[in-house]
């Protein structure tokens, strides 16, 4: 057991929570504005191909795939982590700003991809901050309020974006300019968060990947996360496509599309976050992951079996409830498994495998919905998520997954 917190530790934890809360306020607006408009603009304004839409949907995962290389460079530059996060956020905003000038689907896709790649580097760096500034056993509680705030402002923002795009799809251009300004605000609060340069014994991706081979628990956790991730990720762009593309029989307005794909999930995510944050600090990580998986499984299956707006909203609510826990678990689980001082290294491997599954997943999803139909998308998710649950069930006895490990 650790002793009482020193005044210095208390100050660092307090400042981290305060400024991370403000960062999440602006970041919630950025994420909701950006991700709510990207696929709709690609589908309905640019008439983008399935390839372009798949790349847009997998942009963040491409950033995760490149995270270990970024981490190696960042570890050598001796710049505080929060300052690096601020620079990455400014770069993200610049890519979004430049996308507002696009006049073709591929130019738009290129700038959006650049923004997503830079944004994808932040999570593996923030886990370094959380693991050092917060104690084990309090991390879930400390960040749950921040995630709630992000989701609340995101829900309101998504509704506003839907109305603006219903009025005129060309509104995506001024929206992108506003997002750039909010990225600057997010970067400002990144700078306020206490942090030190990234210090770890890493030789790059090759050395970090050895953790997955030598650490059997980590290897099996990654396998379970891989199956669950693919089951979820293949559906992410299709949730918008299914509602927005007339070929599938719904052809909802932009506002309805965003209400079901973003607003409803964000609201249920807000309601779920305190529950998941409490559970993360108190329950076995394997059982927590299985519980999250089951909400995803039911929600994703139902979503692609119906065209009724009420049933779609119910399914979206279940997906949002699961996402609240999934986001927290994805961000923090390596802090339970990794040896002290290796959290960012383990996180880089985790984010690399997230990218590895996330880049091809939208292409697979578009192939399934085009060749086999929406119903088979749901069945594919059920199979993969079910297998993931079995893996986590087999790991539940490992003492490293117990609370307060």
C-alpha cells in the first residue's frame, strides 16, 4: 500500500484533474463536430467512393498504427508530454482547417486523414500523464467526470451540426474553421497539465512488441481486445451509411442520422460513465470487459436487424452505454497490467494493434454490407464479440486483473 499523498502529489493530481476537465470540454466539441460531419459530408456532398469512406472511418486507427514510431521520437526529444500533446492538437486543427478548402473527395480525405493521424497520438501520451499524476485505484473516478463532460457537450454539438448540414451541406466549411479554433483551446489546456518528458527504456516498436510475446497475460488481453475491436470497428462507418444511404431503405435526414448515431449514444454514455468508472476501480478487469462486450453485442446486433427509428435509437443507446465503459477501459487498462514505468510502452503496443485492426475494418464492413446486407453485419459482430468474451472469461483468475492491483 502506498503511504499518504504528499502536498506536491496532491497539487499535481488537483491541477491535472482541473485542466484535463477543461481540455475535455473543448475536445468534446471538436470530436463531435469533426466526426459527426466527416462521413455525412463524404457521402452526401462529395459522393465519395467506398474506399475513401473507409479511409476516413479508419483515419484514427491509422494514427494508432503509427503511434509506436511517434512514441520513439517523442521519447528522444525530452519535451514535456503535455507540450507534445498541445503541438499534436494544433496540427490536428490545422488539418481540419485545410479540409475546409477541399473541392474533391480525395483532397478532403487527405487532409482529414492527416488530422486523424496526429490526433491518434494523444491517447498513448495521456496514459503516461494519468499513470503518474493519479494513483492506482482512483484513475477511473478521476477521469470519469472528464469523459462525461466531453460526451455532454458532444451531444449538443452533434445536434447543432445536423441542423446546419440539413440547411446546407456547404456549412461544413465554416464548421471546420470553428473546429480549428476549439483545437487551439484544447491545446492551451494541454499545456496547463503537469507532466514530465517521456522517460522509458524503449527501443521502438520491435522492442515494445516483445512485451506481447513475453507477457502471456498482455498477449491474451490483446487478442481479446482485437476480436472485440474488429466486431465493433467494422460497424462504425456503417451505422451512418445504413441510415444515410437510400439503398438501405431508411434515408434519414442529417439531423436524424446524427441524433441516432451520435446524440443518443453520447447521452447514454454520459449516464454510464460514473457506473463504469466506479466499476473499473473495484472489479476484476476481465469481468468488467465482458460486461462492456455484452452491451456492445446486443446493441450492434439489434441495430442492423431493424429499420424502425425507435428500435434503432434503443440499439444506439445500448452501444453508447457500452462505449462509456469501453472508452475508459481502453484508456486505462494497461495501467493495471503494465509494470511501473512501462505504461506508455505497453500503451503503444495496444494502440498499434488498435490501428492494425482499425485500418482494414471499415473496408471489411463495407464489403459485408454491400455483398451480404446489413443483417450480416450484426451477425459478424456477435460472433467476434462472443469469442472475445470467452477469452476474457479465461483470464479472469489472473491476480493482475483484480481491483487495485
